[in-house]
C-alpha cells in the first residue's frame, strides 16, 4: 500500500473546471505555499538553506500525523480537542518508562514504552468514542464530542505536568531513541500513516461509513450504518495518531516535555480546515490535512525568518483558521 498511487487517483478525479473556479482547496494551498515561499525567500534568503528546510519538514511531519488522526473524527461530524494533550501525556509516559524501567535493555525498553503508549492512546480514543455514542442521540454528536474531548484536553494536560511536577525528563543518554528522529524514519512514518489514512477514507467500508455519518447522520442511521462502531474507530484512530505524534516530538527533542503538545490540537484542526476537511463533517480527505499542516508549518517558519515577534504566532494562526472556516462555510453554502 503506497501513498503515491492513492494521490494519483485523487488528482485524476479532479476536474479542470473545479481548479479554475477555486473549488479544490489543495490546489489553493499549493498556490499559497508558492507565494509565501517566494516572499519569505525574498525577505530572508536563509529561507532556502537546506538546514532551514530540514527543521521545517521535521516539525511538519509531527503535525501532519496529528492532523490526519483528527481528520477521521472531523469526517464523522465530531471533533477531538484532546490530541495535543494526549501527545503531551504520551511524551511523558514514554520518557518515564525509558528512564525508570532499568531492568531491561534500552532497546527493549523503548519498544515496550512505544507499545504501552500506543495502547494507552487507543484506549483513550475508544473512551471518547464510547461517550459520544452513549449521549448521541439524544444530543447532537458534536456536543458530547466537544465536552468529553475538552475534558480530556484539560485532564491529560494536567496529568503530563503532574508526573514530574512540571519538570521535563531528559533522554539524551538514550541515543537509540534518536533513530526515530532520522529524516528517513520520519518520512517512512508519514508514508505509512498517510497511505493508511487515505486508503481507509477512500477505499474501505469504514471510510464510507464516516462520510455517511458526517454527511447526514439520520440518513446513515436509517441506512443501517453501524454509527457507534464507526465512531469508536474514528476516535481510537485519532488517539493513536496523537500518540505517534507525541513519540515523534519526544524523539526530536530527546526529552519528555509536558507542554510539547500544548495548543497542537488547534493547529491540527486548522490544518484540516485549510486542507478542505469540512468542520461540519462528511467532506475532505487526509491528503488535504497533510498539505494544510505543511502550510501551517511554513507560515510559522516564515514568521520566524521575517522577524515577527513570537507572541503574534498564535494570533496569526487564529486568523488563518477563521479564514479557512469562513471559506469552508461559503463553499458549503454555494452547493
């Protein structure tokens, strides 16, 4: 299962008329990437340095994995606000196990820590999906999804800090972990997660279920779609992707840091909105999430290189998210 054939099928399904009229968010993003790159490169030629692009692409990979997991939930008409805090909790759990379980070899320790972390992520996601299923109906599914994942955002963010009273756990004495941060390993992770996500969404029955639920949940229910099972899958997949992102962030810093995922849920949602994954559900694809994540990372990199104060970064991202949502609403209204 490779990503390129799936991307090729998607590109071939796009009509020239849609591109010309701006109906394809992915192509709009490509144009935005080119414009931002040219402007930033003109202001600061260091933008084109290979070292800058290595840093940019490295951090983009973590966000893209986070965004792809979020896309599963958004397609179903839900939302997952907890992915950033889950990534932080994963970082601390991973680092705590590697640092303190000293009676087995380092390599085995890292493998066990990764497995435990991913199982933990899947269980958290299943819990979210179960709560949403229990309370929807009678409530609209977005309400329990918002409430339970917001509660998880607060709880797991606090949990990540409480493990060590806010102190990071350094892992520099475990160079084996740094293998994950190697460019080829990160690229492999992106290819595997990306191809798996796109394949599920476009070519499997569970993907069709998610689109159906997000498009019109009542029609999906009357058609016999197993809504609760699809929700459980979507939220558990989001949790697992959040865990993978947390592992990536930890390996990049070689530190378990309780704030590593703080605010990343907003960037993940923004990446999806920018990439054409509708926040109302039932529309979009993970390929858009990836390109949206790249645009978000590129904009933050451009802000750094152009000398903009870091205190403005989140404000700029908020404006971008608002514009993306407005475009999404306008596009849906036009149908």
